[in-house]
C-alpha cells in the first residue's frame, strides 16, 4: 500500500515508520551484499521490482546527511540507525529517487556481512567514492557496488561530524565535541589536526569551495569560516541564524547553510548579506544539493524525514 502526504510544494517531508528498524539486521552468508531496489518475490518465486505506478516514501532512521549521486541521479541518505546503547553497527544507507520516493530501503546495511557502519553522520561523494564520518573513523564505500572500502581511524576524535573531500582525495572532517577541531586525512590515511580552537565553536558542516578552500559552519554561532589548504582563515561570513549544521556551495560561489537548532536555511550570495529562504524546518541537518533537479536536500534527524527545497533558476 502506498501512502502519500500532502505538503507545500517547496518542502516535501518524507515520513516513515520506525518500528521495523528496531529489529535485528538480517543475517547473510558472510559476504557483503548491497541491498536491492524495492520489490517482492511473487507466487512463482521470481523477484519483481515495484511497479512504476506505486510511490513509496520513508525508509529513514535518524537521517543525518544527504548527498547526491549525479552518475545515477539518486539521492544518498545516511541513517544512524538505533542508538549505540541499544545496538552497535546499525547504521545504513538509503537511496531515493529525485522526487523523494524510495529507490532502495537499505542499499548499504541490507546485511551486516563485511560491514561496519556504527553512527554515520556527514557524507560526500568524490571520484566515485562515498565518504562518511562515523564516530572516530572515516569510512568509504564504492558508489557503484556499495562495497565497503577503506576505514580511516582518527586518533583524538571524540565525535566526527561534517566532512568535505578535495579532488585529490584529501579528507577534512569536523570534530564537534571537545576538543573542537577539523582533522585533515591524507589519501594514504595520515590524520593530523588541520584547525583547532577559535574561531571554531562546535564545528559541524564542512565543504570544499570552488577554489579548493575548506569551508566550515559552527553550531555554536553563525560564522561561516573559509580556510585555505594550509589552515589559514581567509574569510568569515555569517548565516542569518546560528546553530548551523549543513553547508552547500554552488558553482557560482553561492552558499546555503542549514540551522539544525533554529530550522532555517540561509542563502549567502557572493559579497551579499545572508537571507533566509526557508524556515520552520525541525532539526535541519547536513544538507546536500541535487544539481540536476536544482534542489536542496535536508535530512531532519529524529523526525526520520528529508525536506526538499526547489531553488529558483
């Protein structure tokens, strides 16, 4: 049965029932397997994909970050799963179609064979690889197969959160809880402190701008901080409100910042003061940008939902 909810055109909330995710993950044969798109086995014993006239929304459990797979025109949603005190290694990854309907409920996490994914937060895609911050590791996955790749331990990390990856594969990941830091991880796995202390104030979202600089937003204030690759602060901008989580940077340099604390999305055009383009979004977390459909994609943490905002062209 398909359920469709009436919502404003600019903000589609994708809701789900969470009870099913409290069950233990399915066991497998010991080898990693990516999940299949939605479907069912018919009476003849054949797997049949869901028919095109059925629209399904949902499939989230504490969705924290969203990123866009331009190669397949799919939306990638990181789910933390149940809390660590209930069950470790319950994180998973959902795939959505650009209209918000479910493509694959558990693409990564269909089974736990060969998979460790505890509490994935920030994520991004670079050079066919999905990167995610997972407590004290950065984990990677092949975007074609979902196959787990490398796991990069980060010594000194207490709560890795936002992540941005440069074209050469260098990772920059925020540590939101004290000590407040942004770590730099080389493609070979060497992790060092990139920036520490002020002006970081509970750093969260991280992105790479068009000049290769590292941009981070703070939960503790409304600063939008741009650092050069050598760690020097080169620019400070401000979102309309504080409590920020997500940062998206478009090709023309326009920045969008989501406030997980106050529920707004700020637009910062180059050289302009921030303006609020959307508000009242509960727990607006680490958003992504769908470049084909020209829309912002905003996960909503414990609301187990994703908000869509169509941008003006």
